[in-house]
């Protein structure tokens, strides 16, 4: 015959803990309010063999779910710790498009391409900036160009050491794409811009209303 003990409180004979001996099971038949779990984390298994279905009231405090600090920018990992989300997230995207026609004939120095300049302020010093340049051009036979991408006054991309030359018997029109993943290591505003120089044969026309150029900046979080 099963026996029953009715008490208001149970206290350990020494200290503040009551131990359920090995091989014994404490079975809770009624619901357990989450407010009862006031120390440790669920992973610590403070109450042996407690089925989660027994927690029938209240909300378990985030501090009881795992170690670390719970916040809107962290998540609970499988090892029971709160951690920030992994990198690779795009935090912001900026773009500017130019339809202003520009003829560049300089072959001894680089010239800024009109309106192909864009500023961005990174939110973290370890963020990377993904720079994408979509450049429309138009040139006559045996003419070519070379471009540079700069962050402020620092060159982060140069097409190559020799200007690309197009040897066509007629006008050559096309679109060139360039990209660069840059690490500016700052939270201050920085400006990216595109420059070009041509060969000695004459001018190259860049962008117009029908064939615009663009520069896009994406901040990628670490």
C-alpha cells in the first residue's frame, strides 16, 4: 500500500539542498510554474526527469534558458549559450546611377567619372564593403580604357597595368562590371569613386540616358 506524506515544507538536514538518491525518480504529476525555476539553466537539469510538458504556467526567463546574455541581437545555440548571429549579413545597400554623358581622353592620368561617387558609413569597424561597378562605355576603333576604384584617396582596385584596347572597324559599345570586397576598418564615413584613363588614340564616352552606369555599395557584417 502506498503511503502519503503531507507537509508544508521540506528542508535538508544540512545546507540548502535536497538530493534525490541515484536510482530514484521524482515524479511531478501537476504542472510546474516556470517561476519556480529560479537558478541555473534548463540544461543543468535542476529537477531530474522533469518533462517539459509539466511546465504549464508562466514564461521561463531567458536567463534560465542558457548561459550568456540574451538580447535582440543574440540567439540560443545548441550548446546552451547565447551568442551573436553569424557574419555575412548585409546591413545596408546604397546605389547611385549616372546618365550624364562624359567623354574622357586623358591617357596620362586618371579622371573621375562623373557621378560615379558614393559615400557610406559602416556600422562596425570589422564590416566589409562590397563594391560593384557597372560601367557603360562607347568608343571608336582601336581605343580602350583602364579604370581604378578608390576608397577616399586609397586605390583598392586597378583593372590591369595595360589599358584594354578594342580593335574594331566600327564604334564599340559595351558594359563592363567590376567588383571588390574592401575592408575599410572604420566607422567613419568613407567615399568610393571610379576613375578612368584612355589610350592615346582618342576619347571614350561613358554613360548616357539610354545606357547609364552605376556604383553599388553593400555593408557586409563580420
